[in-house]
C-alpha cells in the first residue's frame, strides 16, 4: 500500500485544440491548469491551445496518481471520449 501524502495529488486530462489528449499530475490543480491554459509551460500543450480540462481525480499518494496516469496513457481515443463524457471533473 502506498504511503499517503500530506496534500492530495491530482491526475488530470486535457483535450487539446487538435483533438488529442494530454495527461498529467500535480499537487496544485488550479495553478497547474492555469499555467497550461496560458501556454507558459513548454511542451506539447503550448502548441495545441486552446485546452480544455475534461477530467480530474484526486489521489491519496504519488504512486496511486502515477498508476492512474499510466493507465490513461494507454487508452484509445474512444475510451478518452467516454471518460470525458462521464463528466468526472470534481
């Protein structure tokens, strides 16, 4: 079992302007998403604006968050769409 964090960690998924999905994890969801939406974080998302937060989930440990993120990374486009349609943004 993973050791709990003092602060929660979030796993999130963004839909990019080109229809692709980007995933990540952070301890400060609002701050991280704000930076990504503003395009100030170098990488693939900065070139795929605008972005839309379509899903996020709070995890109790880094190991749990990493496992969720890795699971999402292996999903096909249609499965990502189903998760988005479920509206699991909290």
